[in-house]
């Protein structure tokens, strides 16, 4: 049984491979996961079934350059977004960052949002729960492969990991979202900027992001357990387990999906969406200040392949000047 799909490049040629208990095997007749998904939609079958029907020769993962698990021929038609304060315990770190904005017995906006999710984030099937925090992250151009350098802008005040799981979606010809699967990721944010003023959260999210190589097919396990670590100068600087899956969340995935796709502009046929579900584990809240050269490593039991990215800083730029036409 196929567990997940990967995209790869070998000898200048792109391809797709399926992972199962026997290793990796090429999926014939397609160069991208999106192409395969469009064929599955047109043929009225599942992505896993079509991939299984196209299984070919075995491939050696070590010989491949692994790509992100999804992309689009026009990056502007791939939207990356996410939700925060969706995991049990996720409010603690955010509350620490924003507590200065509250006084006396007042709760921060972060804590209020978290408590709203605890109370109304898991509605009964067919019902609509409370909406979560939502943020825009970028288009397909910001997605980094699992072993590529991860760059923070020259103006960034921080570049910190956020170990998360993302849902991967394709909008069908009728404008209905279809979930292709799930990917492990490093959402990556600028927490120093966010901490200064909560209204700068939107700015802090406009950064690159990493997706692990695997597109996990089928449902996500209710209890996902992983490890996030930062390595510096060949040694582990910080390491901590993280939890995900609905058993560890204050919202159901269906509720998060509804509140994203209820917006008609996110249901444009042919578009791809990558939507991060949030995390409760951040090195920043434990006093870690990252620097160029640090390596982020993230792994989880629901995914076979980990991700590892070295942090770099982009070169300084002069102020952007706009000219009149």
C-alpha cells in the first residue's frame, strides 16, 4: 500500500515516486504530484489508486534530489497560509511574548484566542466551530526543499523554527477544495518582530518555509509525535519533542479547513494551497537566539523522511524606491 508520494529530480528530469513498506518506486507517466492529482480528479479516482496503477521500477532515494512534495507551474497560483494557537499548550509561548501588552487581570489577545479554540474549536460533524487565528505566508516561491538553505531576509530580526504539519490541497474544476495529503514542515517565523507588537504578526510571517519531501496520503493520525532540534557547530544546541494531530489540538482539522476555504477567493479552480496547522513547540520561547549557520532538524513518526535546513541571511539591500511612470 502506498503511504506517501515524493517529487524528485534526477539527471535534469523531474519525476514522482511512491513510498511504501518496500521502499520507493517510480510513478510512471507524470512529472509532478499536481499533474498526477489533476489526472486523478479527471478520472474520478483517488490519488493513491492512480499512483498504484502507475507503479514502475524501484528508485534509490540517495540518488535523487528531493523536491518539495507539491508545487505549481505558476507559483502565484500556490498559496501558503496557516493558523496559530491551535495546539494544546500553544498559548503559553505566545502569551509570554505578548504579556507586556496586557495589565492586571487582563488576558492577552493570544490567550483569549486560545481559550476560544478550547471552547469551540471542535464542533460536532456538520457544524461550524469558532474561527482560528489566520495568516498569509506567501506564494509558491517561498517554499524551500528539505535540504536546501533556509534564508531570512536582511531586515529580519529573527529566524526561528516552527515544527508543524501542513495540509496540501488542490481546487477542482467546480471550485471545491480537495485534500491531497499532509506534509511535515518548518513554518519559520520572525518572533522578535512579532514580540514587539502583535500587529506585526503579519510581517513576521512573510518568510520562506520548508516542506518535507513526503506527501502523506490518507488521514493524519490523531496523535503525531516528533522532535525538533537546532544544531550549531556540529553539536545539538536545543532539542525538544513536539505533538500534533487532532488529539493534541484545540481545533479539528475540518474546522481549520472550513474557515480557510469559506473565503471564495481561496476556491479558484486549479490553485494549490499549503495550509499550516500550528505548533506548541518553539525554541524562541526558551531563550534560543538563532544565527546564520544553525541547522534546523525536524522529524515525526507519521513521516519517514526528516527535514534539515541550514539558516542563512540574505545580503543587505538598499531601500526600495518606487518611481512614477
